[in-house]
């Protein structure tokens, strides 16, 4: 150690570094403050403040990514892509389907799942998922929860 309050001096081939206890303490305190601030936003830390984590149950933003974040942008891009695929599915059903309920005055266009599957497989391998999404949006209707190739080829899909 040096005499009195003199800092320690270490030498190496490239430079002389002066290390003081005050400098080490300041660096450590800076790191500690940064870490504590980070832990306030870490949902897995016991130091987490609930208001710093994000929206709580019941709030309109609960379960949604932060506005302007990359996650929000990816969600919007996915929604746009899926909407295009649903629109394309409806166009295909309109093109290959036949008029249903002519005698009842209805104007529904319908197609059997087997025919749609054979035609649509060259377009996308996600037909059943897109059909489920279109039904959720009330654009198509069919019986059953899920459609299976071969087993449900006779199921009629109506374009609403």
C-alpha cells in the first residue's frame, strides 16, 4: 500500500494505471444502482414494483404488447398477412363453389371440403387454420369443430 492517502500504482508494459479505493467504490455503486433499477422492471425479481411491470388485469392494455414495440409491429404484420390469406380463401371458394339454396332464395356459395382441399393445397398448406379464422370472422360456415382430410371431404363449406 502507498503512504497515507496515496493511491496504489500498478505498472504493466503498456501504461501506468492508478487505482484508488474511491474510484473502485464509485464504479461499484454505479453498477449497483443500474442493477437495482433494472430489477424494478424484471417481473421475476422480488424487488419488482407492480406498477413498473405493466398493465394489470382488468386494464384495456392487459395482455397486449407495448405500443410501438417490435412485438406490437410483428403482431400487426401477422394480422395483415392472415387477413390477406382469409380474403384469398373466400375468393377461391367463390371461384370454385356452386350456388347453394337456390330454391329457398338463398345466395350462399358452397363447396365441399374435399374439393376445396384439392384445389387449395397448391396455394397454402394452412387451409384448415385459415378456414377456422374465416369462420371466427363469420365469413364462412361449416359443421364441426375441425375438418380432417379424407374423413370430412363431404362437409359443405358455405361462403356467407
